[in-house]
């Protein structure tokens, strides 16, 4: 304890303490420091031992009456929370300084060193330093309690796409990771034909729905179910469900448009190939290179389906190919692709090499195909198509074969792939055996399509060495300039502003 007084006169004599008789400079109390310390305690009434509630699961502190906040040890936020515990007791004194005394992070103790001042006998001002100790008590917060009770979510976003291939979902996963939309999710569950995202509030779920509608062609609808009702406070608790259906068209699908839709897109052919799915469905006419984009609203007004599943792709060999010059646009025709080259090709199935049966077709892959190349395609001449629009078409307007993509050595491409992607942590149920093959197809699509790569974070895989270009077989590859370094940041025991309470 210290004694503080105003400025003394230039020349004053000493006086005797009124209790012990020790000579002291004059002061308003007429007492020495020792007698004042024995008779006056300005920290009286301020509690020296208090409790702070801490949730182990989410590592948050309770700020009464019902707010849980994230604080690091010895941080400003934690200091403010501790001072609020004794705010009423500090009203009779003047707080000069406050700070933490170091304690072992796992000791369940916080010690606060306070410096206070107070005016006592006859206007004398005393200053005292003392320690307040806080005991950290474990208490589960309401959010964690709901998680443990398996009643943790208040809103769920059910994303579905009725297709056999998951290319659109793999692309959507990378968009969610890049924009960090998964940080507020309580749980991500993978089921057949889609994903379920669980949230603790309806607002967070609505934010995810808005993001999905901006990134993939889709439509949504919402519903809610009453879970509880307090008749005294008139409080209703609901569980909300948002259903998002993505357009059932994936990259490399062959589709047949309705005559009305094909006409509105610039009189393009009804038989088209999907070359990309972003916020819209990108289609190309393989016989004219005419391209079109269809958003979600247009699709649901004029729906169409994929004619084939990926398992129906057949392997062809290019016997002869002839690049053709750009044909004259008819009246009302739309834009044409400048990244593809129109060509006429004679192809033969690899399963029919012992025969002379060949197929003639027009293709948009003239820039990558050469005689002798292997290519995947769909055989429309020898298949039974059950589509309402195809059945009404003139048979002369239906091509015999539609070529989709050139074949490269899958094993070699996978072996030299020196990059990787991150994945969402999710609960998997009913994983198909060909999921790995579909994922490899998506990685190959990233290598072949620069437009999709711009929306995806690609990370350098240091485990795979960089190969020289001398062993290049012409397969598309991603340059090092497009890759990010995968950083692993680890904090020491003190952390950023302080260590975590639990490890």
C-alpha cells in the first residue's frame, strides 16, 4: 500500500503519527503508512476469488447472461470479460491498472493484478495493488449441447443432382472450398445423388442457397417444421429445409434440345454436346461449332435430358480426318467457338477392327485429333434412344456418331500429376466403387479446360517431381504458374494472442 498526497510546501517540519508517534511529513490523515495499512483496506468488498465458465468443445467463455465469446489467454477480450465480473465492486474505487499474471495454460486458473485508488480519511488518497483469482469451470454451451444431443441443426440445405456422374459436385466442392462457405457448417453428409449441409441458423443456410444459385444452374424451394412452442413467451422453434436441385446435365453429355429451344438459341442443331457446366450449361453444336449458354431458369422452362450415361461411351479410332473451313453462318445463327476446330472424320470402333465398318461424322475436336488417335464417343446409329425430342426428329438430321474427347494414357497422366486438390470433410454413405474413376475424370477435365481452372484452387504436390517436356505425349497439363503452395501453419504454445485453454 502506498500513500499519495498533494504537492508539499517548500519547507515543512515533521509531525508525529497520531497512533505510533513516528515522525512523518504532515498529511491529511496525520498517520504513517504502516498505520494506514493496518486500519484501512480500500480493496474491501472486492471479491478475490471468482469463477469463469468455459466450454471445452468450442473453447468459448460465457459472458453473462447468455453470450459465448471466443477469447485467447491474456487477450484484451478475456481481460474485459474478467473485469465485468467485478464491475459493481469497482464502483467505489478508481481503477488505475489491470493486467494478467502468468499462469500455466492448463492450470484452470486466471490471475488478475489490479491497481486501485480511493480517497480515505480527511481527503488522503491511497493506492493499493492486489490480485483477483478466477477459477475456470467447465460448462457446455447451448450449441455444443445440441450437438451432443444429436439435435444440433436448425436448418439443412439438401443439394441434389439426378445424374450418374458427379463432375458437377466435384466442381461445386472446389468452389465452396475457395470461398470458404463450409466454415459455418455443423456437418456435411454425402448421400446418393447429393450432399446435405447442416447449419445452426436459418440465415447461414439461406446464404449457402444464394451461393449455389449464383454458381450452378439450379432451382430451390424451402419448407419448415415446428419443433417446439412456448405458449407463455409465444416463442416458436422451427427446423428449416432448403432443397436445391441442380440441372441434371454434366460435362461431356450429349443432349437433344426441344425444337423451340434450339430455334431460340440461333437455329442450332437439336443434338448438342455439353462442354462445360458453370453458372450456366455451355453447349456446342459439333456440326457447326455454334455455342450457346443455358441458365437454370431457361432449362426448367424447356427441360431436356442426357441421351447417354458415361458408361455407354465407346472407343473409336480415327481412320481419316479433314479440317473444314468455317462455313457461312445462316441467318439468325448464334456465336461460334474459336477454341475448337470443325472437322469431318471417318472413325471405326476398336471392337470392330476386324471388319470394314466405318462411321462418318462431323466433330468439334479437329484441333486435337489426328489419324490413328483414340477417341471416346457415342454411337447413335446402333442404339435405342428413348427420348421424346429424338423420336420426333428427322432421321437424316441425327448423326451416326458424336465424338466427345480424345483418349490419353490415364495411368501415365495420373502418375505425373504434380498437383492436388483439397476436399471437404464429410460423412460418406453408400460410396460407389467407381467414385475414384469419376474423380480422376474430373481432374483430367481440369487439365483440359482452362476456364474451369480459374475458379479452382490448385495446389502444388511436392511428392511428385516435375518431369521434363521431353516425355510429353501431348496430353494437357497444368503449368506451375497456376498452382498454389499448400501452406501448413502451426502455432506454438503461446499462439497468436495467447495459447488455447484446451489442446
